């Protein structure tokens, strides 16, 4: 009986290690993806420093700062959720996940208003107003929409993942004894926050 229990525990541990390794591998590919875009940004930033400076001044630093604070706080709430579940406090864990979802929604709402404001001013890829600008400014806004848009997509995916975690915790599929999925979800969310920490100064503090 003891051997059977030990074997089952060993298999669970092996599955957990495999799941964590798989998540770290996935995160590595994400880092490569955004790292390539950061490299492209750096090349064009070096070629058109003055025009990147002018274009950067058109972005709302206040909104960018607010979104940075929101995402950093959401990373904290995810970590607190994991810690609470590890201690067996299901209610507090769920509460922090709901708060994380709220922060994510706030981020997306801010981004929506920021994008719609720019679009209403005719600043979007392929617009006559943007194409009339110098090449450096066109490249700046092209990178801005691609990189922040891709990041926004990752935020949406993160919101879906967190929603699943809430459902799984409610159903008892993620518990204090089986919380690897929640840990992996937290790692993904931390990556989303980390990417924004790089995007924020590149686009909003360039001026």
C-alpha cells in the first residue's frame, strides 16, 4: 500500500516538474518573440532618434504610467493568490484572482481609450495623416501599434487563463495540494507584466 502511494506521489511530482518545464520553455519563446521586436525598435531608434522623440511626445505618459502601476499591482495580487491557496485559504485566493481580473480589465479599458484617441486623430497604420509624417515617426507608430497590440492580446489571453483558474479552484481541480496550474498561470502573468515594463519606457518615456 505504501509503495503504491509513493509511486503515485512520484508520478504526480514528475508531472508537476514536466508542467513547469513546459511553461518555462513557452515563456522562453515569448521572450525571444518580444526580444526580436525590441531589437528592431533599437535599430530604428538609432537611425531616427529625433523623429522617435517627436512621435513619443504624442503619447499620453499619464495613461502609460497608470497602466504600469495597474500591471505591477496585478502581479502582486497573483502572487498573493498563489500564496493563499498554498496555505489552504481558498476564499482569499479567489478574491485576489478576481482583483487581478479587475486590474487587467482596467488596463485594457485604458488601452482602448488611448488607441481610439490616436485613431480619431488619424494616427494609425496606413492613415493619410501618418503617411504624411517623416519615416521615423511612421516607424515609431507602426512599432507602437504592433508591440502594444501584441501585448494587449497577451493580456486578454491572461484574463482567460485566470478565469479558468477561478473555475478550477471553485470546482476543486486546483487546490492547496495541486496548485501547479495556478503557479504556471502566475508565471505567464508575470511575463506579461515584465514585457510592459520594457514597453513603457521605450514608447512613453522616450521624450
